[in-house]
């Protein structure tokens, strides 16, 4: 049985970010979510993608 975690207060060291995206980009994000073994939420897959992007930027 899947038990969904309750949404609680967000961590204190975070800030919300609102971003508009094209429908094509959202479809691509959803396709990426489907490939992930743990099927993360849209916000989580976007956080992961940004973390990877920033990590690659730092590597040069």
C-alpha cells in the first residue's frame, strides 16, 4: 500500500519560486518523471534538474 506523506511546513531555509513554462516543456518534464524509478513530483524533478545543471556549470 502506498502511503502519501503529508505536506508540512516547508524548511525554513527555502523560498518559493514561480516559473511559467510552455506546455511542451511541461510535457518533457512529465516524461522525465515517468522514467524516474521513484516517480518524483514536478517540483522535485525540477529541483533535481536544476541541481544537475548547476553542478555541471561549476565543473566548467
